[in-house]
């Protein structure tokens, strides 16, 4: 009996160990850095660019991890869009102010300045970046990363990127390169709209390929001294759910992983604010398409008739909780990726626009809306000029994906995983 109890206890310990190992399947860069005893930071004055998504596997903020680590001399924080504590709404201006928890100075990178000034960088030996990316070019945090790298290159300051998973995985690449004349804070680098790299891999590519040419894309490229702290356990075929990591929203409209996946699928259509709602203001941001005047069953039937690979639609009716359509009943579709690898994320919204135009041609948004932001987000005016004529996906699909193979070939040498 005693031997049986010992054997049973041993099996239980093995099982618990296996469960714990599974629960910690992926370690982000901050945990790896902790395991290494903060190697690379010791004896240096550290600046930190982060937001609430910068956490370790124990849900501790990277700010607090650094602040309480004897090996780390954290001297300043830098806030991207939404701020280091996530207390500023989308597009809101961020002001310099001390962090109420640590008392450290916080410098805004989404207010008067988009990149650190020499004055902000005084007294810093190394700048650490730790923010959860979403894998889509128009998300501003990678632009902040590039401008931080550029400013640090000028001042001779090291940059360390703590790597995190790409929630879209490492195999999806979609969209054309940004073209001259269309570089901006939401299209800062010559990369596809969906780029299939982790933020650490992207940082390496930006640094080595001379992509860091400033917000307007026309300044001489600069290269900083860069270190990437890799994850442990992440592979390119992983979506975020496979990592067993908690999702901490990096911005207010990306509250969960489905919103991150939906962002490249519905975000571009948001540049037509008076066309259809794409879930902002409701519980499903970037996961639905709806309007007061849409017949949900007719829209679903039209989309189903396209036989799009890897995607399914269901009808939905909802009232936004805020925004211009607050408390108005909208009708439309919610979309799901049934075969993620087979589906085209970015073209989803264009197929929806095509279907809506076929059913309701009187609601064509192109003559009615300002289109400069559409061009900036797409990185080209080709989409507007050619899709806007007939609103047919076939008129843009080849151009939209013309740079994919080139980018895949170029980016492979920067793979860490």
C-alpha cells in the first residue's frame, strides 16, 4: 500500500509538472531576460518604452519588474499611443507627467513629439522596448519602435527589444509595400500590410535593411546598436491561443485576440466612417460589418456565393454602445476564419464592400468620403483608384499581393524562430 501511495504521488507530481509546462508553453522576452538575470542591463541607466501589454507570465508589468529588480536602474518611461498605463483613449494626446506608481518621469511619444528628443534621452544608456504587437502595419506601436531606434542611433544609445508573439502567426504575409508619397505614422516601413514577423524580427529587419528612414520615409536611414531578447517555445505556426499566454489589450479596441486577428480584416474599411460599422462601439471590434440599411440575410447570401476559402459568415443584429450609431439597430454579418491559413485576412473587407455595392449601389462610399487616409493606410493610391471604379476585388488582388514573395524571401534571413 505504501509503495502504491508513493507511486501515485510521483505520478501526480509528474502530471502537475506537465500541466505547468503546458501552461508556460511560451516565455516572452521579459521572462527570458529575468531568467538571464537581466543580462545586458546591469550597470546601465535604463529607459523603457511600454504599455499595459508589457507583462511577464505572472501578469506583472515590465515597469514594476524593472523598478523592483536590484539589477536594473530604471530611470525613465516612454509612453506610446494610449500611454504607458493605457489610460488614454485612441488618438488622445499624451502629456509628459510623472508615473503615479513609481514616480519616474514619463515622456510622451504620442503628443508634441513622436520620437524621443535628445533632452528626453539624456542620462539613458539603453532603451528597452516591450509592447505586444498585432502583426499589422497600420498599428502605431511599430512606428514608435522605429522612431525610438532612430533617435537612439543619433545619440549612440543601445536598444533592446523584448520579443513577443505575433498574434497572426509567423506565416501570414499579405498586402503590397508602402510606396513613395504614402509613408506616415501608420505606414512607416516598406513592408506588407501583414508581415508575419515578431516585433523582434521586424526590428532586426528595419535596422539591417535601412528601412528606418523616419516618419515620412525620405530621411537617410540610421542603424542603432540593437539586441533582441527572444522568446522561448514560440514557433511560426502558432497563433496566440497556442502560446498559453494571457492577452492584455495593447489598445482599447483590441480587447481580445479575435480583435487582433480581425484588425487587418476590417480595419481598412474603417477609413469610411459613414459607410458600414465594423464593430467599433460594440462588443466585437473588427469582427462584424453592419449598417441600418443592410438586409443581413441578403448580405450573408451574397458573401456565401463567393465561396471564399477559409471564412464563414453569420447574420448579426446589434446596437453600438457608443459612437455616431449609438443605440441604432444595425444588421449585417460576423465573420469567422474556419481555415486560417487558407483565408485571406486583408481582402475580407474588400469582398464585403463588393457585396454591399452589388446589393446597395446607392451606398458607394468613394465619392462621398475623404480618401487620403485610405491611401496612407493602404500604402498606395492604387487600391482607391482601381477598386473605387467598380468595387470588384479582382481589380486589385494581383497588385495587393505583388510584393508578398519578395518580402518572404527578404525577411527569412531575420527569422529568430
